[in-house]
């Protein structure tokens, strides 16, 4: 009897990979399409549910494979319906994902991780406290989506690569996962957003792929001095060069960019910075998304930054709108359940679970 250690997980794999596995089992190729459909269209979590497969086939699959790759280590549900997942990977490491719903629209969005931990080290992000462990493979990224759908029983409409990690330091696997999400999960590229702290080679690589996704830049400061302090990668990829890469991206893809900007009280919410931001992006095809800081704690328990007042947020928004761009203040979800990137993972480790 197979003890499960060498079983192959099928969720997150492409139809081509499932077809290859089915062939190795000596099964007809049409079985691959049936299995693929059960996993991706019907959210099956076991082979027993695949009723159009013979018992002999299901027994063989149970002997050699499993459906899911990830294991649910912990789940927290917010008062607003946000679901925060901590998944265990095959090697025992943990990664976070979030399912978000909104009152003003029926669509559901999933926030997925691309790495275990993160090497970028943005000072306001809880993931940075974890350090960088490793990249996720495409299957591990895709199975976050499918694990959420199997657990919730709900279909996801939008994907955002805004969880743990820097997607464009894992560009090849992220691109492959986007193709699988389109082809197998059935979510179109225009409903997928990839967020980066500003990795210029990765932005250029995405541009060459000409994907119809949305690229989001975590800018967070319009001037190099402030950005050097809170987004250290800026020292390698400074603001002027970063803006040039975004212009190249737009010229290649024709896709409008989202500028993400975190509002840290007394650090990035100054009116002068709003004016600088407006001037910086004036000629860029973009929208601006302001993110009021969700306070996180450092390892010693200290709160590093404060959330700006509503008055400060509104003033910053009004000044940023002088750019002629659409400026929004992000509607926050899950603030009562450690929903910011890395918070649940950190608290899980600290509790000794």
C-alpha cells in the first residue's frame, strides 16, 4: 500500500501534466479531461466524488495520487466575510492566501502568495519579518486558488498576486501560474493583477509576454529618500528608472498600470508628497490606489508606523487628483483577523502552533 509520501497531487497541474500522468497509469486519455473537469470545474476534493470514473480507476488514482497539494493549517473568518488561510506546503513551510468579498459587487477576489517569506524587506510589511525562504512553484500558486474554492465552495472571479513574496523575483513560475489560472481555473487575464515593489527586469519580462493582466506598482513614496527608507529595493531600482520601465510596459501592452501607495502617518502622507506623486505620474497611463496603513507589529512587539487620520487621507487624495488620474482609497477587508500580508503567519509561529 502506498503510504502517501510519494503520491502525486493533481490540483494546480495543467491538463497536459494530468494527461501525462494518466498515460503513465495506462488509462485512456479522455480520463485526463474528466479528472481535470472534476478538479477545476466541480472543486472535487477526493477521487470518490468523481462519479463518472469506474471504481477500479478511482482505486488506482487513490493509490497513486491525491487531489490537493496544500493542507489547510489555519483559517480565520472576519466579521466582513473575509477568509484568511494559512496553508502548509509539501515541505512543511507555510504560506498565506485571502478570499475577499465586497458588498457593492458579487465578484470574489483571491489574494495569493508567490514566495515563502520575502527578501525585499519593506519596513511596513509583516512578511518581511519572516525573511525569504523559497519561491513557490506554479502548482503551489494555482492550488492556493483551488484550495480556497474547495474550502469555501465559491467561485473566484479575480486574482491578485499581493500575498507573501515579490512576484517578479519569481517571474517564470508566476507567468506559468497565470497561464494555468487562465486555461484550467477559467479566470481571464484581465481579471488578474500582479503587484511588484519595482523589479525592473521582471517588469520588462512581463512586457515581453504581452499578458493582458493588470500590473500594480507598490510605489509608496514619490521621492527616492523616503522610498529608500521604506522600500529598500529602491536603492537598486530607483524611482526615475522605475517610471521609465512602466512607460515601456504600457507601450508594449497597452495596459493601464495601478500605482499602489501606502499612507503612513508622518512618513508618506504629507501634502507635499501628494503633489510630488501627482507630478511623477502625470504622463503615465495609470490609476492611483491609496492604502491607509494597517498597523503591524515588529518582532519585539513595537508598532512601527501609525495610520493617518481620515482628514489626512482625504486631503492626500484631493491633491493627488491634480494629476488627472483616478484616485481611490482602498476599501479594507479583514482588519479584525490579521489580514495584512504576513500577520497570520507571524502570529501562528509566535503561538507555537
